[in-house]
C-alpha cells in the first residue's frame, strides 16, 4: 500500500490504520488498470455473488473455451448456453455475457472509451447491460480502470469486514458504510482492498 495512502488513513481513521499495520501479510488487491477491458468485465460478471475461490474456478474453466485463453465477444456469441453452463455460469450470467458481447460486437458499447470517462457515465453505460448493476460497475472501476476512490456499500464482504474492524454488533447499513467511507477519500478503493484482505485472513 502506498505510503501516502497509509498516512491518510493514519490521520483520518486510526482504527483502520491500526488494523492495516497489524496485518503482516501482503494485501490481496490494489486498484488496477487492465489492458483487456472486455475480459476484465467478463471476469467481474463471473464473480457476481460468489466467493473469490468459486469465481476463480469458473473463470479458469471459462478461459479454456478460447484460443490462447483470451475471451472475445464473437466467440462468446458462438458458444451455446450448454457450453457456458458446463463451466459454471448461471443462466442469469449467461444472459449478461451474451448481452455484453452483442453490445461490444455491434459497437453499441465502447469499453475503451470508458477509460477516461467520469464514473457516472461509466455506470450509465455498463448498467445498460443485462445483469450488470452497481456492484459489477464498482468492481470494474476498481480492478479494470484503476480508479482509487471507489467503494461498494452493497458488498457483503465489506460489510462483514467493517463489522469486525470496528467491533459492530450488527452489519452496517449502506448509509453507515457511506458515512464511514468519507474518511477514506480519495483512497476508498485501497480501504476496500484492505478490508477484504483482513476479513479473509482473520
């Protein structure tokens, strides 16, 4: 984690800072910019409502359906539902993959154009895809576009992690999470990554 981020947390949220300092293993993730935005969005769809290990398993099987393990919109549209079901995708996620692939193939959606777009526009464009909502958008912003100040108030892992770190008796509400996350601006993505990692290793 960058020193400037740790310094910000130390000043603005000592509880989170202490939890990070006490953690003696590498953190799982940081904001990341991906070269292949299409594959990254497919991976995010694969991970909807699943644990990291389950999502990884499905993703790894899915990639074997493509030359050089590189998913493409054209190839997805040529795959049958049965082929996609066989690697672990639910019917809802298959619809999302088909709709994404159709929009990319027809150039209704340009993922490359989202690299420099504001987050409101990105959400608008992505949520036109069947099965893509705020959570998928937030993960795409964090781990495909590398945005440093994104937080997901609907993520169950973040709710559980916050409850542990802040010794809450019940899971926080989205409103409570939003209020708390204001302390972490402009580095909320780093806070989310720290919370996920601490939760996974306690």
